[in-house]
C-alpha cells in the first residue's frame, strides 16, 4: 500500500524528504541478445593523438592534426595547451585540430587538468626541451621516484635535467641545452619512451633509448617528429637513436587509427556471433588479437582499409598473456575476460602490466561470470549465458568490457559511470545501435 489515510487519532505525516541531495547521472542501458552486423569506422587513436598534441609544443607556429577523435580527453588536452599559451582550434566534423604554439609557451600544467588526464604528463619532455623548465602537477597517487614515473625522471636526468617534486608538482629544469645520452629503460614504458623522445629531439648530440616501447602509437609520434625535422633512427624497433637538432618546424600529420577501438569491435562481433566490417583499421597492429579471435572459431578477412570479422557459434575460450607490443595489449584484456566468460571451456588470462585491471572482474561476477583471480592470473570458466545487472565502469577499457558483456547478457545491463567509456570511444552507442544492438543512454537519479 503506497498512500495511507490517518489511522485513529494519529495525524497524517508529511512525506519523508531525503536528507541526501538527489544526484542525476547518465547510465548506459543495454538489452542483450542482438547479433551485431554492419560496418563501422575506427577513429584516430586516443593514445596517440594526446601525445601528438604534446609534440606540437616542440615547434613555434601552426601544427595541424587530422583524424582527431571527438572524445573528452582531446578536449582536456586542448584546454591544457591553451593554458600553456597555445591557440587551439578544433573542427569536429572535419576531425582536425590546429595548434598555434607561441615562441615562448608557458610551462605550468595544473592539477585540475592533470588529474583528469594522466597523459598530460607527456608535456613534461617537450616543455623542458622548449622552455628550459616544466612544472607538471603529479597525477594522483604518484610520488617522485615511485612506480609510475621513475623511468620518465631517470631518463630526463640522464639527458642533464634536474627533476624534483615540490608542492604536488614535478619540476624539471635544465641550466643548458639537454645533452644526448644512452638511456636503458627497465621496462618498455610507452609514456617514458614518448617523453624521452620529445626531450631528446632538441638535445645536443645523440641519444639512444634502449628497450624502448614499440607500439604503433610510438611509431606514429616518431613519424610526426620526423616530419617536423627530427632525426630518429630505428623507428618501430626497441632501440631508438635520436640525433638532436636545434629547431623543429610545425607540421601536418594524420593520427594512426585506433587499434583498441578496432579490437573492441572485433571482440563484439565474435561474442555476438555477428558479422562486422571495421574500416580505417590496420590488421597488422592487431596481429596477435586477431589470431586469438581466429582460435575462438571466428573467421577474419583482411581488407585494404580494415578487416571483417564473422562468427556463427559460441566462441571457444582462449588463454591470453598481456605484454608490451607486439604482445597482447593490456587494454583489450577486459574484453577477453568478457569473451571467455561466455565461451566454451576455461581460459587463463595473465595480466603483466596493470594488476588493478582485475578489479573489473567483480563487475563481471555481478553479471554471472565465473572468474577467479590469483595475483596476476584470472581463471575464467565459460558459462552458457550471463544475466544483466547494474554494474559500474571503473575505467575506459573495463567499461568497454562491460558493454560487450551486456550485449550478450540476458535482460538489461545498466552501466554506471559511462563517462569513462566516452573518454575513449567516439559515437559508440550510435554505432552499436546501427549494428543492431539495443542500447540507450539515459539519465537516472541515484534514488531511482
Ligand atoms: C599507455 C596507455 C595505456 C596502456 C599502456 C600500456 C596512453 C594514454 N595510455 O599508458 O592505455 O595500457 O600504455 O600499453 O597512451 N611504469 C613504471 N615507471 C615508469 C613508467 C611506467 O613503473 O616510469 C610502469 C607502469 O606503472 C605500468 C607499466 O610500467 O605498470 C606500463 O606503463 P606505460 O607503458 O608507461 O603505460 P602508460 O604510458 O602510462
């Protein structure tokens, strides 16, 4: 009974008013069961374009970037560049971004933006090279020398910089031009390789970065730097040799396609026994991922500008081990946990880069998945089906994994905090809808 009349001599009470203010938020709501069929186009890579934007700081004048995705991280990075004194203009329909860099950019990146975008640490190298100093707020949880930034710092120090932490800022300075040096990275860190590349292109003499990352996004930034006049040998290998030049020129560069977006669609096609063609994608950048999908029973055709993924039955489970490129990408690990959770058989997923990524497993368990983790291993036993439930996206890739799980779960899956997914996937829901999925974005209050 919802409404009650006064009983006996008791007086009617006014309706209870919650002391907690109402919070309105977006959610994704997915009704599972559709077979995805159609054609999609991958955008330019998020993980590349943010670094290309930072690289523009290395030359005075107007740099044009193309195939820039319409995602929030680009908006944050553009704002960061504006605060450094650049004039940034974006033509979203044309997917272009121009950055007009002043002769002397400012050198301070504040916490309010850095906390939203960890990739803002990538302005450290170019600002140090251009301005002689860089003050970049420390991303939350990171201290100088701790896990996360030690290789950036050690490498810059080898090039002659002094780096210290003060009042929540990482402060890098140089008293003279940076000097080329031999840097051995303990681990092929993507971010450290990029920062050292951007610092060394303007250093005096030769820098060798050994055990460098080899991701397609590293090749992309090397190609852009070369078109600005940088001298880099060994692009695509684990030894990069940079001969410093005095000045770089602005350029016009097209961002490499996003292999993680393309990979997400490939897994979605397999999980839904669908048929999806992904354009503007390089199959070679996903060699190990597509090979694993073939092992699940899917059929893959490589096309001149992408690839087509077709699947007809329940996938077979596949083991994966994440490693730096060309190994299996950690950013597609949640997707393969989702895939294995409905596959035939059991699979071991080993995460070697970010252990915290397994937090996503708790949300998969809410959807009925059978996953047990032990350290950096997850044992996934495939179930015939998952059952829709409310879940929360903790980061971009975990969010994408939950979308995939929701596509095959029975009933409705509600994904909270979907803004994480928006950070990496332009127009995701529109594309999913065009391919036949039942998925909407709606606003709810936290008391719904
Ligand atoms: C980039 C990608 C991210 C991807 C990752 C690995 C962007 C914006 N993000 O992140 O999506 O998952 O590469 O492919 O491009 N480490 C240290 N010390 C350092 C640097 C890194 O210990 O100085 C550790 C990290 O904590 C992590 C591992 O090395 O455990 C890999 O990190 P890294 O390759 O640097 O990743 P990011 O550049 O942060």
